[in-house]
């Protein structure tokens, strides 16, 4: 019977040792996934009302509102293109750079040509025209600080109907080319 206590002692020793598969073993850390830029857009108005003045110097009528583009993924984003769409279609007469449309938001840090991680840019969006459209949308494409190539579509901005009497003749539309009005009787300055 002397073997029984020795066998019990051996079992107890093996039972108290930690195994390599115990839940107390430290896990091997996995590499951190690089952050990817993500965005939210807010418009001051949606739908936006048609305004007969204030849109632009050459075409004062149109639909426009302030937009705030907020980076939420924690990665700096460098936009390379801005595409503006009316009724779902890209339009060439709204071709411009991202930096010409968006800039610093009031009270926010800003670096031209990029959207900072968790930062924001603001700009006036919409279309100055005498033509009729129902929706406006913009897309930005570019690369974030971790090399991810991304394209982001804003929510659709609904363009409100014109009030009665706000119809504008096509001759005043920014979609129609026009020559400057000749001026008669202006003094000329002659230099020797």
C-alpha cells in the first residue's frame, strides 16, 4: 500500500503545473490594422431652397448651402479629385478642384490640400444656374495616410422647387455662352 501515496503525490504534482495551453498564457499580439479614412457630411439645409440672388457674380440665382465634411476614421486624407453631379450625372460645367470648393471650418485646424485625421473641411456646395435640377451630389477621391485609395460619395442634396415668378429666361443661364455687352461712349486713355 505504500505505492498509493506515491502515485497520488505524482498526480498532484502534474495537476499543479501550468500547461502551455492554459488560459493564463499570454496571447501573441496581432499586428494593428492600419486606420482607413471615413467621412460624414452634413448640409446646413436639405432640401435647399432656390435663391434668386447671392449664388455667384455671373449667375446670381441657384441652389447653395454650407457643407461640412468630417473625417471619422482617424487617418489623414489627401483628395485628388472632386466630381459634382446634378440629377445623378457628372457635369463638366462644375469641374473644379477640391481645394477651390473646400477650406477651413470655423474654429478648426486646417492644412491646405488635405483633410486631417478626425478633422473637417467646409465649403459652399450646390449649383448656380437658371436651369432646373432636382438633386446635387459630390464625390471625392484620393488616398489616405496608410495608402488606401478611396472614393466617397456625399449624401444627395435635394434642390427645392422655384417659387412662382422665379423663372429666368435661358439667355441668362450660366449654361449658355454669352458675349460681354459692348459699352459705348467710354473715355479712352491715350498714352504717348
